[in-house]
């Protein structure tokens, strides 16, 4: 079949199956209210947890950095694209994460695809949680290592795999997990994973994209939430969520970071992270170290709306974080409810099969420190009322 005919056919199927994603185009800054089609929408699907994306601290820092460093980095880090501000930001991140060293890269996705295939060989085994993020999955696919998958957060299944393979693997064993899982908002049992890693002489890797700025003292993340600083071998992070920027980073021992600078294709063959991002990142981390007011507001907002759902008999799954899945069950209900909410100028994210299992469809609400209680009450009222209307209509 001709390529373009095949693509058109697959797109048609997605539309028929109501899986086609119509991209919403924002016409202004990222905040609790965003402009789409010249209308104001209440934004309930942004990862801007702490409101830094358009904060004066961030905007001022970016402007100052452009005046000092210009815009484009001009080259890869290994040629002439390494600036003093890269090194300074890496020192600040390492200190914040209580790690020996850190490396900033172009995105959280590239942090995983730049790390995993670089440090593993065909003699190694990677053991991955079944609900890990796509960037972890792709990083593993790029690796030559053998791989195994354990049931989601199931420590018995993880130990079973470790037992079966501990004497068979000639190389190293790596256990890799998200710190916070983006679809359900649950937290990986890093304390138990750390114990198993030590017991079976395995290395632990945590991708903490949704834990950054949300969990732990001053938003240090999932590892600090469990008090495991220095006990998890490698942390992968992103700057695109709570930090309000774009980019990613890897934290670990100095020898690891030195090795990645020599061998990682992400470091060697892709232009460096924009200097302005690093300059703003330094300011943001220092602000988080100075004050936890944003994190307190984030959690106040989270508890406010989640308690309303729970107290009134609505399911929000197993979440332990600001990621709030309003469980609706059927895919058709999720898509219809999303459409109705959009008409009422509330922007939400429907999560349906195959992203989640059939019958587990949900509207994923992302809570921010920017939201007001009045905004959250409005979301609660409209989403529950419209959900009940759809259910009643379906029962007839």
C-alpha cells in the first residue's frame, strides 16, 4: 500500500474510533486560565504544578539570560556548546538533589534515551515497571540489554524476577521505575525497591518527572520523600513540569556523569540545552529552597478538590499526588464529557484505551498552585453534574 494511503486510512480509523486527538492551540501564556479561540479556558491539564512557567521570576531570568548569552547554543556540548551557566546549573541541581553530580540535557525524554542505552550492555538485564513512561520504554528499546517487566508496583513480582535472574546475568541488573506514575498519580514504593536492589546487588534508576517540585522537602522529589538520598543510584528528571521550563537532567555519581559526557549520543550529537533555561533553572531551584509556599498551596488545592470527590462517592483511583483521575469507566463517556467541558470552557485531558486498560477511562485533572478554590469548586460542580447527566441518559 502507498505510504500516504496507509497513513490516511489509519487516521480515518482513529477518527471513527474516537481516538483522534484534536490539538488545542493556546494563544497566550501558560497559567490557570489560558486563551483558546480567543476565549478564556480554565486550565486543568497543565503540568505547571508550581506556576513557574509564566512567573515573573522565570520571565525576568530568561530575558536577562538572552541579553548575556544570546539565544541559540551554537553547538553540541562536546564542541563549543558548553557554557559556564550549564556547569553552574548542574552544580545547583546536584546540591538540591543531594547527588554527587548532574547533567542537563534537552528534554526529560532525552534524559532516558541518553542514559539507558549508554550505560547498559548486552550482558545486562533491565527490569522495568509495566506502567513506566514511554521515554523509559524507548530508552530500553535502544539498549542491547535483556529486559523483563514486573507488574505495576508489585514487589513480589519484582523479587521473583530478581531471584530467577540474579545468578544468570553475567553483567549488571538495573531496576527502573517512575517515581510518580502520570496516569494514576500513585507513587512507586521506592523504599521497598531500594531494599530489593541492595539484596540482589542491582542498580536502581528513578524517573521522577511528576515528583519534582511536588514531593519531598521543598520539592526535592520522590527519593527525598522516602528519605533515600544517596541510596537510589540514578535519578532522571525533567524541567518541563514543576520547574516550568523545558529540558531534562540526570543525577548520580560523578563517574557516571563523566562517562555520559564521553559516550551519550544525546550529549554528543544534539545541541545543548538553551542557556536561558539553565539561568532560569538556577533562580527557580533557589526559590524552591527559600520557600515552600507554592508547594503548600499546591497540596491545599489538591486536598480540597480530591476530598470533595471522595466525600461525594466519586472515584479518583489510587492517586497520592496532585494528579487527579476522575474515573468514568467507559471510553465513550470520557470523550463525551471532555467535549461538554470544552464547550463550558474547561480544558481537561481524557485518558482512554489504549493509554489505559479498557473500562478504566478517566478525565485526568492536573492541580496547580495557581488554581483558586473557586475555580476548583467550579470544576467539581460542572464535571460531576455533567457526568451524572451522561449516566442518566445512558440508563434510559
